């Protein structure tokens, strides 16, 4: 694929409505040996979470990483999370868990991300289980949490020019893994609805951009693919052009429109009572 050229964009492939559900479902059983009990003041609390991805140069070396930050130092001795992707259990050999100070780091080896949710369970609750994460002393068990997010594709966009009627974004990082990045296009603060005739997948109003060729596509290729996807889905009232590593959107109907193009994602976190 030549730089600056428009590569063929496939709208129908695998839909990546990937959701991480991070369930620290601890049974608070004070009599169980080797585990702690929950205490409102003394137990570790999850105060932040980040998702990222990387590869080591092949389809066989793609990884998703979840880093959970707790409010104090933790231990994860004997921690064996149960992880399911698209209703299939991830093999333990594909999961690595480490506790570094107050951070819990889960690294999962993945292939092509297809339909379905990812569920991570902490503790063998089906068999009575033990608290899987404790404070450094091992006395106090962590608070249960549920976290949902979209797959971290690695793709990043930066707005480099915004003026009435147009916006220009630059591709600052390409896909790290073979998955979907969800692109949200907004006009004056409102998500623009796309054409159903384009056949592209949507999630919460964001259009799918596929990272099929994540190992070879550079920023020029991704910019061309992005422009093509936007033209196909939103091209009726807007014009989209790729120039090198940038993509510019221009409104055809309003010279005062405030436009934006961004990678859509979210992290939902809630405590389980």
C-alpha cells in the first residue's frame, strides 16, 4: 500500500464490541485460611484502572494489559483469575499476573479480537473461594469491583487544526493489535449519525475502523483508511480527505460547524455491594 493512498476498507468482518468486565468477586469469609476479610477502612480500594495493548512483531505476540491502581500496597498470592473471551475460557498459560507495589497488572495474550465480552473473575466463588487480593499484611481483602471498557486498539488521534466548518486530526499512533477502533465524529457537540447503507459496524454512534493489517500499516495507511471509512459512513453532508498522516473533515452545509474526530472509548467502574 502506497503512502497517502486509500486502501480498501472492509466494513464486514468481526465486530469488536469488546468489553472487559473486571469482577473482583471476593467472598468475605473471615474463617478461611490464607485470605483476608473486608474492612471499610483498612482494605485496599481500586482507585484507577488503565488498559493498553502491545505486540512483539507477530500475530502470535499480541497482548492486552490491564493495570489496576489500589490505594495501598497489595499482595496477589495465589491469584488465579478466570478470564473468558467471547464465551471461551482463556487458558492459564495465556495470562500473566503481577503485583507491583500498589498496582495489579494482568497481561493477556490475544489473537484476533472478535465478538463478545471479556470477563475477569477474581476468586473461585463457585467453590467458596478466598479473597484473592489483600493488603501487604494479607489481613484485609480488597473491595469488589466491576470494570467495563472497550478494547485498547492503540490507535491515537490528535487534533492539529480546528476552525469553524472544519477540523484536522493527525494519526499519532497506529494499531497495536488486530481489533477495531471506534471512531466518533461530532458536529457542534452532537454525535453525527452515519449512513446505514455503508454497512459499517457502529457502537454508541461511533463507526468501526478495522486494524486488519496492524503489523504493516503505518500512520499514512491508517490515515487513508480512516478517511475512506468516514467518507463511506458520513460523506453525505461532509467531506473527508487524507493528506499524509492527517485527515480533514469539512462541513458542506455549515461554515460555522464545530467538528471533531476522536477515538471512542470508555471505562465504567462500579463497586459491588
